[in-house]
């Protein structure tokens, strides 16, 4: 037991490197997902028929194909486009495209959660569109956004482990390297699991606290 | 790359390796269905344990659920496959796949079921008590039937997720659709084309499964009953 | 005339936290009698009913159902089978059809075989005038229908005593009548009933005695005519007039 704890301590720096890669992956994927997702959501809600059709197809495709398959497709497909791709970039692109599809749904749900009567009321008071958005739509929308976002964040974080498959040295692969040398897989894996757990649980806990702080009585999701 | 979307080679590969791909697909289905059934059953038990069990039982169930849900599926598979042999437990890739997915599904189903159980109104408990029903009777005849019905969208969603997630069996070499694809590609070096075929097959079966599930859900609806939001 | 009351409550006490809700309630009910409990909201009227079938645990006192003392009784579920309870919010099981709702107490609690249970259930449904709704689900019924199903479900258990906890308070005005009619018929058939309600018309025409409770104690009790015409306490007078203003002598 003691030997295991010592091993974990010794490996911590290496594991931290892997963790940072994981975190970078997560943040970049989130960013891509948020930006693209928002665009798609607007397209689906306010766009014309063609736009809605295209976004709909994108949505279906990227939510039906497994992440791992997407990852491999991007990784093996990129060179053909003539772009020099690091495995890291392939992972971000593949998982980011997937995240965009799910984020788009979350955003759409958020838009729809704010009743149209709210906008009408705002206009009737003389608010312009921008003011209405800032003071009426956004405060309500953000509250509807946080729970599904917290969920999606956890999913993305865990999905970064798939980058292992294309050789990215994120947390999981880093762990495997250590195991190859030190040969105490259980201890290392438990340490890795612990780190993932803190990253998912910890952040979702924080987001839940935020949710509580922002909670308005009577306003359900 | 884009040329391959329109070239004949894809069709050729698909046709000549059809048998192998279907073998993989068969395994994928088996893995999904078995894990779903075992995992959901275990999940319901965990949810019951967490909600109605005594403190230690409840705590254990909660710990299990949160740990599994808070760590990547891939890490769980690796632990089962790589971390046990030094202690004498050598599981085959197939076993690890079935076991790993079952345990994973159980945690997620437990969470959805728990939400449903908690959504059953106080009034239902009071009404059952007023008729003289004991605690566990109430749970089995009043709470669970409602909680299960309420969970159906979440459960079926989990099924679709699982169908996609079984592709991770590739990482430990279990012979699912993706693994078969890799085997094919490692011989003809047409990685992109082969994985594209695999992707399309997944697309088709996921869309089909979603459609079928939608139909089934409509059929077993209870008027006015409502259901949990699709996660 | 039976000497021993069917239900006897002695010095019932209950507090919720610092709030003394019941401060020594005592009264009794003979077989076949219908008594109505009235009083301002929040004075613990429901708590009395809930204490009788121990959905709430009293702090002190005795409740006797014939020869059994309820508060100290170990097998509360057996007792509950003998007491029918009708809730304000109906309490129907959402996932079961009307017929199954009425049957479930019989099949699962009393362990009566399905065929027999179905017969008994259908009898009660017919009694409350809802034979045609057997295969519908609660969500498809009106409030008045739901409450009548709830009554049928309680009656199917063939209880010695029926408790009604503000049975019409959650109903739209035009639906109250159908429920009160059923309750009146029950009273006429000599079912022993204890009813908490604001429906003064019902209280006046159907009950054998009205019990007025305020601030956790019985202020006054007596036959309806006496309570309405010659109430002893001023508070009683005040309250009854207030209610007649609000609710009128309308239904029942």
C-alpha cells in the first residue's frame, strides 16, 4: 500500500502534465462547441428553411456517429486535405464538431425557455431589442443554460480520454506510459480516476452552487 | 479525401468485407442489448438502495454512482483490462467489454431512476399508506411503476448512447464493428474509407433505433402521465 | 343502541415544532353517525384525521377504534385497512386505470383474488356513479370524478370508518355537488363518517353533530340545528356567520 502511495506521489508531476493537456483539450473543445453551437442554434431558430435543413442534417449526423469513429475519421481524413495536423488538433476538431451539435440543442432549449411574452412585455415598456436582450432575455436564459451546460462539460472532459486513440498524451495515455515503466497499474489508474473525478465533480459542484445562487423562486426549467 | 466520398472504392470495400462488418455489428448489438438489460436492472437496484436503503447502503450506492459517472468510460475499461491481471484476475477483452459497459450503464440508469423516484409525489405515498400498504409494497406497486414509466425517455436515450459507446471496445480489442473496421483497414490501408463506412453504418443504425424507440414510446404512453425530460 | 362508541378520541395532543396544533381534543363517534369538524384554517382539523390513521404521529392522548388503541398499536397497516381516508387532492395512483385504482387495495393489501376484487371494485364504482370510466386514467377525469373514484377506492376496503379531509376544497364549484351527493348517500346508509369541510349546507343537513375547533381546542359541539340557531359561544356565532356569508347554504 505504502509503495503504491509513494509511486503515486512520484508520478504526480507526469500526471499533472497529462492533466494539463486534458484541460487544454477540454477548454478548446468547449470554445469550439460554444461558438459553433451558438451559430447553429441561431440558424435553427431564426434561419430560413434551407439553413434549418442543413443544420438539422449536421445535428443528426454528428449526434449519431460515435465520438471515437469521428475522431478516427478526422485524424485519417485531415492529411488528405493537405493540412498538417497534430493528433491534438484532430481531437479538438472532431470532438469540437460533436460538441457543437449538442451545444446547439442546449442553446435552442435556452431560447425557447424564455417565453415570447417576455419580449412583448419588454417592448411594451419601450425597450429596444438590445436592451430587451440584456435585461430580460439573457438573465432568464443563463439560468436555463447552466444545468445542461454542466452536464455537457462533464461529457466533454471525459471524452478527452478518447484522444488516447490517436496518440495524444493526455492524462490517460500519460498514465499508461507510467505504468509501462513502473508496473503498478491499479494505483496509477486510481490516481487518474481521482483526478478525472475532481475535474468533473468539482466543477459541476461549483456550477451547481452558481445555479443555486441564481435561482429564482417559481421559475422552473 | 472528398473524392473518396464519391468514388467506387467505398462501395467495393463495403461489399467485399460485408461479412466481417456484419460480424462486428452483431457483436455490437449483443454487447449493447446485454449491457442494457443487466445494467438497467442493476441501476434500478442501485437507485432503490440509494433512495430507500439505510445509511451505509445508501452511501455505498451513491459513491458507486458518482465515481462511475465522474470518470471516463475508457478509463474504466482500462482498469478492468490492465489493472486486474497483476492481482491474478485476467479477463478477456470480451468479458471486460460486457462487464465494463454493464457497470457503466448501471450508474447512469441509477441516476435517471433516482430522479424519477423523487418525482413521485408525496400524495402517492400518503394514499398508499391510507390503504394500509407497507413501505416496500408501496415502493413496488406504486412508486416503481411510476418511476419506471417516467424514466423511459432517459432510459431509451441511454440505449442510444450505449450503442455509440460500444465502439470503445475497439480500444481493448473486443471484436465490435469498429474493431472489425480497423482490421480491414490495417490490411488495405484505406483507413479513411473504411472508417467512413463504419461511420455510415453507425449513422444508419442509430437513426433506425431512434425511430423505432419513438414508435414504442408512443405506444406505451399513459394519457396524462407525462415523462422525464430527455437528458 | 350501541353503548360503546366506534371511535373515541381522548385528549389528543400534537405539536409541530413550537406550534401547538392540537391541545387536548376529546370526542367520540358512534356507529352509523356522521360528524363534521369545522374551524378556521390551520387549526389542526386535518391533523385530527391524520392522527386517526397515523399518517401523523400524535404526541399524546388515546384514539380507540372499537377495542383497539391506535396510537400504541404495532400493526398500523391492519388498522388502516379498516379506516377509509379521502384526501383533498384525491391521491389517485397516476399509473393505474380507474378500475385498477379501486382494486389495488383489495388485491395487494387484503390479498383478495383478482376476480372477487374486480367484482367488489365494480360495485363501488357503480355506487358512486362511475361505472363507465373503468378503463380511463386519472388524468382524463374531472376533479369531481377523481374524488368519487377516491371515495370508491376507500369504500372498496369495506372500512368501519370513513374520514374525509376537505374533500371538496380542491374542486371547481360546479363539481362540488356530485361529491357531496355521494357523501350524503353514504351517510344515509349509516356509514360512520368524520368529515372536515367548509360546506355548511352539507354540515347542516347531513351531520349528527358539528364540532367547532379553534386554536387546537374544541370550542363547542352539538347537533347542527343547535349550533346554527343557538350557539353558546360568541366565537362560534362569529365563525358560522362568516362561513354562511362566504359559502352560503348552497349545496347538499
